[in-house]
């Protein structure tokens, strides 16, 4: 009887082993046989989140040229056809990329990554029309759209990306969740670093060269004024009169730019006692590095303000 009982126990163990959790093996097999999801995005931050979270399971496309602001860029019909054929189209929300409203895109594949915090979007005051780059004239009006400059909102956008990928490929939920968690931890670390730099700055007045920093300013309670200067152009006389008037009420010693301004602008600002720093909004793919390395450089720029 003892021998029979022992044999029965052994068989039970073997059968249990054969019927164990094969989810990891199933996911591995699925990864080998499932084609990557084709994902199109309207800006670089969303492309970065999708690449980080999706890994080899996604084929991410962000087709805006390097020398344009994706917020005001309009794709041609061939590029729109690429969006139409995608498995997933990631939108920023806040009326970003207005061409989307004019194009015929499959609604079932659209994901507004800012939908969860629509009540926290910032309404821009007034309307400003200006031009820079090959895109020609455009207007800053309506909703502020560089939501990702508040890392807490960036986390929520990345979470929306993760959920969308899981919905389309649930067998890879564990992988997507693991990568999202790693990305979210980095974004929260960035938030802490920016917050510490802002605390050191305190109420010191700052000037930003362009009206795209609203979420950064709000998140860290910066004492900031935004103007409309272009880094590649020397400001006209009226602009200098404007900044002098601003400085009378807002005696800033630092001006933050999307990219390095021309030397004549730097010299003119220096004459007014203002130093120029770069804080790249990173809406488009950077020439070097990636989203997190650029944002780390931005944090270092704020940390240099004393």
C-alpha cells in the first residue's frame, strides 16, 4: 500500500508540473509569431513613450520632419494614408496637431492620451500670430498643448499609451506594464529634480522666449513671463522695447529658450543683464539623445539658475 501511495503522489506531482502556468511561455511564443503593432503618433514624446513601453512589440512612426514644430505641421496625403493604416494612432489632446480634425482617420484606432486630465488643460490668453521655420505663419491660441512639460501629466499620457497597447495585445500585458512602470519611475524622478530646482529658484523672475511653457510654469509655480521671440532671428526694435518694459515690472536675469539663440540676441540680452539658457520643449525628435536625456539637460539648465 505504501508503494502504491508513493507512486500516486509522484504521478500527482508530475501531472501538476505538466499543467503549470505556461503564461510566460505563451507570451514568448506569441512574441515570435505576432507581428509588431504599427503605431503612429503626432509628436515625439508620444513616440518615445510608445517605443519605451512597446519595445520590439511595436513599430512606431512619427513622420514629422525634423525642422518643423509638429503642433503646426500638416502631413501630405501619403503620410495621412500611413496614419489611416495604423493599428493605433496616439494623439496628444489639447487640440494638438489640428490637421487631425480635418483628416479622415479611423476613430476606433484613435487614443487621446490627454483625455484623462482634460479638466486640467490651460486656456491660452489672447491670440498671437507669428512664423518660424518652413511651416510659415501660425497662431498660438486656444489650449496650451505642451502637456508633457509637466512630468505628472506625462506619466498619465504614458499610462494611456500602455493601456492602449494592452487592449490590442493583452497577451503581452506583463511586458507592457513592466516597461511602463520603469518609464513612470523615471518621469517621477524628473519631476522631483525639476521641483527641487524650482524651489531653489523660488520667486526669482524668469522670462521664456515662447508661449509653450505653461504646464511647466504651473507645475513648479515659476514666476515667469512668456514672450514671442525666435532663437534663429535677431529681434526687431519693438521686441527690445517690449522686453525693457517687461523688465521694469519683472526684473528677470534669465531667459529660457527652445534652442540656442543667435549671438546678436545673446549680446543684446547681456546688455540688459539677462543670461540665455536653453530649455528644449522636445516636441520633435532631438538631433542627439532622447526625450529623457533632453529633459535631464533641461533640469540642469534650471539648476544653474541662482
